[in-house]
C-alpha cells in the first residue's frame, strides 16, 4: 500500500501547470486578475491533490500491519491497540474540492469494537 513518491510525476505536474497557464493566457488575453487567479488556483488544486495523495500513501500509516505493536494505532475511544482488518479504500475531498483515493490499513478495536482508518 505504501507508494513511493515519484518526483518525475511531480515535476511533470508542475510543468503542466506552467505550460497550461501560458497557453491559457494566450487564449484569454483580456482576462482579469481574478480570472487568472481562478484558473491558476484550479490547476494548482489538481496538482496539490495528487501531491497530498502521494504524501499520504508514502507514510507508514498507509500500511501499519508490519509496524511494531507499540507504534501501531490505538483506539481513540479507549486507547487499546487496534487489530488489523485488512486494507480499505477511501475517497476524500481536498480543501480545493478535488478528490484523492487512499488505500490504507484498517483496524478494529478488540475492546470496544470501534473501526478506524488511521490518519496520517
């Protein structure tokens, strides 16, 4: 589940934003400052969502089943160490309204039954 960060992809995303904005500006020579900012924010939002997804999946929390017990997630309600229950996939929305998909270890508290998709 851990996915290494692919810096080549990040560089390509950055390049796509820059070249896309240059092309957009040529197509919209009379754009207002607000329109330019809105367009740039939309493009940066897509790049940001991919980078956040990559960062989240690169963390050990994505797959904590091999982590030493004393560093595994605990139940937020009672503090008991969670028991692994396989992987689960969740789709989350970023602040910019873009979606990212995280596949991570899922756990259940043996004491109180709380299920948790640990953060991080």
